[in-house]
């Protein structure tokens, strides 16, 4: 839900997805929805595993999964969102 805002406000920062459904294609959107829904295989999503920063809606099923994933750590949270950064060394 933050992709469009981030593209506009931080144009040099790569963003995985935004609201432009026609740009990303059905397969990519379905994979993203599956991951954000916490469905089996969420932890092997290539875009998630390569992410350095994840801004997650506090109510989405993926959020508590990321909290317990050693690859990510919480750096900010409020009632609407939780911000995670990768805890893995940069390659």
C-alpha cells in the first residue's frame, strides 16, 4: 500500500510494487498477495528475501511472520504500520 507514495516521495529508492496493476502483471501481483497473506512459501518470495526495507500494514498476516523471522528486525512501528529492515549483511 505504500509503493505509490514511496515512488513519488523517494524516487531514487527501488520499490517492489505500487498500485499500477497493469504494469506488474497477474503472476507478480498474485505472488505478492500470497506473500502478504502469509500463505505457505511466503518466506521464499524472491522480492521479500532480497528486500532491505519492508513497510508492512500492522494488520496484514505477514507482519507477525516477519517479526519472528531472524532475517528482519523492527525499526519502527505504530498503530498503522511496522517498518522492518534486513538483519542480513549486505552483499
